[in-house]
C-alpha cells in the first residue's frame, strides 16, 4: 500500500551574517556589535 | 594524486547515505506534526513531518542539499565561535553595593566595605582600555563599556566623569539596581544616550523583595517600580530578572508587569551557581522550564492581543541560535562563551577577568589593568582556559544534538560547582528543553513574534532545501 504524503511541508530556516560585515550583536547583557578578526 | 572518496555511496544516480555521509540526529521536539533532523556540527536543522523523517534520512536528497551548503553553514558558525575580537567591557567602578542580594556573584565582604575607584583612577583605566581597543579594532569601531556592579551609581562622580570624557569613543551602559536613579542621574544618563539596565526580580513587592534587599533587610521593589515608570519610553532600557526558586512561579506575572509598563527588552536569567548564595537559590530545572515556557506563552499572547512586543532576550538569543547562529546578540549560549574573547570584566581594583562571573574567582584573574597591557592580559592562562572551553571536548555535550544551541554555560558556575571547567551546564536539562520549545515556536509559525523587529536586516539567507 502506498504511503500517504503528509500535508505538512518541511521547515528549514537559516541565515548567515554577510561575509565582510560586522557580526550583529553581542554582549553579556546588552547589545553591541562584535568585530570580526 | 590521492584517492578520491565519495561520502555518498552507491551506483550512479542511486547514491545513498550509507555511513560516511552527513550525520543527522533525530530530535523529538514535542510537536504533534514535526520532528527535527539536526546536523549538530553546523547547527543545521530541518523540521520534517513525522511520517517523512526516515525518507529524508535514507534518501540522497537531504544529504546532497546539505553538502552543497555545508561549508557556508560551518563558516558562519565558526566565525561567531572563534572569529570575533573583544569589543565590550563590564567595568565595576566600585566593589561596594547598597544592597545585599542573596545570590550575588561577588563576595559579600567586598560588597559591604570594598574599594571605590576615584575619578582620576577611573579615567586612567578608560584611557588604557581605549588604547587597547584602538590597537585592535577597526578604525570606526566604538566598543561598549557597561558600568556594572556591585552598584556603579554609588560612585556617580567617577562614572559621570568617565562618560563625559569618553562618550565619543565608548558606547556606555549602566547596569543598576535603580535605587539611586534620581532625576538628575536619569537626565544625565539619558542625555548621553547611555543604555540603562535595571534589575527587578518579581511582579510584586512580596516576590521581588525576597532576594533583593538592603543590608538592613528592607526590599526595594517600590523604588525600582518608580524608576521603571520614569524610564518607560526610553529606548535604551532593558530589565533583568534573575530567576531563582523564590520567584520562578511568578515569571508569567513578571511578563505581564513588564509588558504593561511598556518594556521592550528583558532578560529572565536563571541564577548562576557561581557563589554559594546563588547555588542555594537555583530553581528545579523542570519547574524552571514549566514557568519559563508559560512566561514565553504569555508574552506571545500579549503580543497577539496588543501588537506590542516584549522580547525575552535570552530566549530570543536561543531562537537566533537556530535560525541565524552567527547573529546571536548574547554570548552565554555559544561555545566558547563570549567571556574573554568578545568581552571581559574589570574590577574596582583594576583586576581583569574573562567575565563578571569570574571576578569573585581570583584564579581566573588575568592580572591588573594598571600593571599589564590588556593585550597581554587576554592571552594569559586565566583567559585561555575559558576561551578554549568548547562543547566538542565535554561529556555528554560532544554527542548532543543541541550542543551549539546551548553552549554548555556557564564556565564560572560549572567551575564553582564541579571544581573543573570540563563539565556540562548545571542547567543542562533546562537548556535542552528550551531548544525543543524553540523548535515548537518555529513549527507553529511564531518565530517573528519572539524576535526583534528587523532581525533579518543585514543577514543573508542560506537555502538548503
């Protein structure tokens, strides 16, 4: 018997920081901008 | 030329993932329709309909699509883990505090009668820090300096002079218990654009005053509430609640209070067990998970009802760990953590440690700001022990599917509790449960409701499937 396909779609979400941009973000409590090496 | 090995084996056009291909863990996320398939090394995941998970794992489609993007996924994660420079300082201008919160990570004797930094000494410290950052960061960079505590506003003269003199270079913040935030102080800090973090541990005096009290034993809820009203519309405001067994059940009401007051950013941080007082107040992990998730549910309901968002920063950061790990804004759930590699802490005597949590552990002091250049301090063994702590070398973290969504924090409390840095997070079960809850949020289509407006700005989408 053929398996019924789910009506649900798979979900995958992934973003990266721009290669030459500064990281957004950082810090223990507040928000700042991290600097790449 | 050496032998070429294909990681997807089988006859042409019928390749299968037969052992040497990408590895995916299967994670039960507690959602009726979905399970998560996770490549832990790159923090890549896909939520698969439950009935199709095996097809994804056994067929070549997912492994191939993943392999096409694997290098990019790995590079982004690698940058946030190993490719950043120190660009923030937590600076304690005094050891003293006018409160005696039972869980503080700083030793009690110092808080009662410790050292203050006089204005000239504080200015000298800021000059040394500026020299260091000018020599290491790109030209236009403006590092962040947060006056922290103990209670920094006990030495307002020093703090204000520092802000006045260095405000064109550092971006300043003040983390305060709010008891000394009089009108003049508020006006000064606002006029200089300082971020202001306020500590508040409960939605009522009855709850908040259990842990945050003066040395004489009286609570300060009413003073903090007044400051919150004064700061309601200030964009640089955030509120930190330290979650203990004393207030954990009140987290949903805490969210209601903060939302009602118009607060846009808050942290609900489980107390660290770095000092004995904190250890004694650590909440049960199952109870913590229950009420923490109830608070997150409440924040979502309030957003749906009013259109106004209260971002719970520590959970938002974990969500970012799933969808944009390189863009995380807090550094506690990354391995290595941010201590000593993205920021460091300076104590009132000039002692320098990877993080404020380590200021009460002298064996993790790299040295003194007034005696040794910062560039040397951050290379000392006290720092590299922390900056070299990675989940790949910890048990059971090395085999855990969510190791890069958790980061096994916090090295200071791990050390204080276990006598070694080589142990998992004391809140391990809670962090794993939080990752599962985050997957539920995504499966329900609620991701944006828990993150900052415009969180995708400046980011590049990696489409794997």
